[in-house]
């Protein structure tokens, strides 16, 4: 039995659905690029990260990142050579920038709202929420690491209970 694929962390989704070549009438030819392949190209070629660092950002192993990146490069080359349209969709992913932390009830939640000023906690209806990627932690805060996915969580109080947003393991 094949092991299930882990979700890959994506920081920012593309603001567009894809690319189409100019001057071709080959509208039927489409290359589908997964969001994780887009993220691999963004991290390696746009942000110029080494594969090891990019793999850590996507929460995958370095060999897995290498396979994702190689697949993305092949798809880009195929689209360039054949004049095909590139469309971004699908993949086993989660968007890290969409995770929020409620300061009142200490719960992690996901939201598709882009403006963090409009977001309220669904559990306690508090507006004191912070985007996960923007949280700044003091050196005296308590840190926990999820035993399953190794994601770090930071606590406001020493005995606070929270749940890992990735794998739903309770941290204490």
C-alpha cells in the first residue's frame, strides 16, 4: 500500500490562474501545474533559496522538493516548446498565510479572508487575531514543537493547551 502524500506548505497562492502564449492558436493544449510546483519555482528561482532551505519552507524533505521542482521545470519547458497554456490548480497543499491565532481563546483557525483586520474568531467571536506568518514571539515565550509534523507553536502562558493546525495533535 502506498503511503499517503503529506500536504505541502504554500506561503502565497498565485494571484492569477496561469499563462497563455501570445500569437498561437493552440488553445486546446494546456499544461496543468500544481500549486506546490509553482511554489517550488517561486522559492528556488524567484527567491533564490537553496533546495534545502526551500524544502524546509514547504515542510517536505529535500529529495521530495527536488522531485517537485524537476516536475515543475519539465512542465514549464513543455509549455514553452509546444506553445501550451499553463494553468495553476490542485495538489495536496495548505496555505500557511491563511492560518490565524486567536489571542483570547488560544485557538488556531483557517480563513480565506485576505484582510486580517476583518477576521474574527469563529469560536469566541473575538477580533484579537493574528496571522500565523506575522506573529512575532518574545524570547521569554514558551515554545512547543509538534511531535508529528515538527511545527513550532508558541504559548502565551506556561500551561496553555493548543492544537497543531497541521495535524491536529494536542500540544501541552
